[in-house]
C-alpha cells in the first residue's frame, strides 16, 4: 500500500464549477498535511496546509481533514482555467518524513 | 516571501561525470531538503541537509552517490556523482522555517539530462 494515494486523473471540470481533489494516507500517526500545485515544467507551490480535523478555508480553496478516515481533500470553488495543474498531496508521517502522493492532474475547461 | 535560488536551472551532462547543484535562500532557514522528481512522477526525498553535520539520507540514496553539504543556514549543495542516464531527473531543493512539521517551499529545480 502506498503511503499517500491520489487519483491520477485527469480530472476535468467546467469553468466556475467546484473541483474536488482527494487523498488518503496510510500512517495513522500523521499530523501535518499539505496541498501543492505544480504547473507543467514548474516546481511545486504550497497552496494549503492543515493540521486539525475539519475544514480550513483560504479564498477559493478549502482543505478538509478527517484523521479517523485518514482522508484529506482540497476543494477549489469557482474553478478557473488557470487552476489547471497537477495537485500534490503531502503528508508528514509519524517518523517526521514528508511523503508525496503521485498527484492529480486537473483540467478546467473554459 | 523568501527567495529560493537553485543553480543551474538545467544541464546536459555526459555519463560518468558529476554535477553540483546549489541552493541559496535569502534568509536563514531551519530545514533544507533535496528531492528528485522523475518525469511524470511525484517527488522522492533524497536527504535532509543538516547544518554543520552529515546529511540524513532516505532509503535507496547513499552519500557516495549524492554527497550533500550545508555549511550554513542559507546554503546547500547536492552533487550527483558518476552520473548515468537513470539519473536524468528534476532535482529540487526545499526549505522550511521552524520545525519539521512546517510547510516546505521549493526552489525552481534543476532539470538534469544525462547522455
């Protein structure tokens, strides 16, 4: 079982819709969770981080964490074509190791 | 926000040679890391660069192949030694302020191709 799992996509949504990106992790002791956006040919850019169960909102982005289900998600409201990128879920494990998922490729169609 | 500079941005190297990649931050950071991202893949941690001591390597990565230096709190280098085509990848430096649970921020990466 991979430590951090994401659907590879591609996930395609129309402009203005909500994009929902999901991530599961295997280490129940993980405490810190991060979402990065990576445009093609560029390095990852931090979007959100979340440490506690529940929702955390920042502009059009909402991170959701459910530690009991070992599940973290990222919602993007009012999706724009500029949101088209690969989104990486990262989890800091109980060994203090950062583990990245393979990423979900999102396409927002005008 | 801090500026994280990586040099070179890209290089094409011959098999058997070595290349040193530099990572410079414009402010002192607690943690510095080196990752590899192979085409179409996610990020794999190579090692944590420790200031003033030997780097901590992940399973599958060894110091002889990937020697790392971190002489101070703003600078680190990663050397890819005795390169083979399998080393063709993007190498990324990341930094974090505060503890290891803090978000990491990435440099622009070095795209390395081995002929």
